C-alpha cells in the first residue's frame, strides 16, 4: 500500500470513536515489527462497557460500514487489509488502555 492509502486507512479508523459512542477507550498503533506468514502494519485496540457495545453498536454502526469496512472487503476498490485478519475479544475487569 502507498503511504497515502495507509494514512487514509488510519485516519478513518481513528475517527470511528467520535461517531460510535460505545467505544470507551481505543488505540490505533502501527507495528514496529511484525512476523509470520503475512506482514501486518496496524493494531486497533478498543474497550467497551460490554460485549453488546462491540457486537451491536460498533459492528452495525453506519460509520463502520461506510468508512472503514471497505478497507477490509476485497469487493471494494479501496480494499487494503489482507483477508487473514485477527479479531479477538475478551472480558476485562478494569481498563487496560491508558487514555
């Protein structure tokens, strides 16, 4: 990807918390180093009050589908993210991301 496309991806991803209020804390970072079969460049971490904030408000929000999903969908010309994507989540007792 070009630096311009990566910058657009990062800016649109980082803008989501302004539209999606269920995201309590978040962090978008670039990787200093990546290993494995496929290189990766970004880590997008988010914290929610509950699982519904992730699976409902976030995953179904128009900002997610209109501005960010196209980077992940190979049917879009803006497609950027390799289909082998890791999306993991877990319950936490206290905030982990330092604001």
